[in-house]
């Protein structure tokens, strides 16, 4: 089951790279944080699927709420003159690497 999720992520990345959509540089902070939040949810979902504790409702709500909250925090920090997006990047980056390490260990044990 998790193989399909990984395949879906890879197909999505390829489509995204081949897409002619150009996002203005002014939105780079917001998009980078939102993408990291979404990737955090994807890797958390893969981990949950491997541990057989995946819940679709939790995944969908986490995916969108994490991305939206991260982008809103980046916007708020931008308005206040504080680079809050860096805190989100660190937090989501740490969680992505933790989930990736757990996924790697799970795959190595099989």
C-alpha cells in the first residue's frame, strides 16, 4: 500500500517539475514553507501506512492545515518584520528527517 503512496509522490514531483507554472519570487517564502509542511504530512502518512496506523482523515486534515498554518505564519512574520518562516522550516525539516529515518529503518528490517 505504501508503495502506491511513494509512487504518487514521485509522479507528482515529476509533473510539478514539467509544469510551466511559474510562481513569482515574492511568494517564494510562503510556498517553500507550505511545500515543506505538505512534505511533512506526506512522509508522516508514509510512516503511518508502514506502521499500519494510517488514517485518511488525519492525513488530509493535517496536510492542508499544516500547509495553511505554515504559510499564514510566514505571512504574519513578514508583516511584523520577523522571519518566522525560518522557524517553520526548521521544525518541518526536523520532522521530515525523523520520519525518513523511521521509514528507512522499517525498510531495512524487511
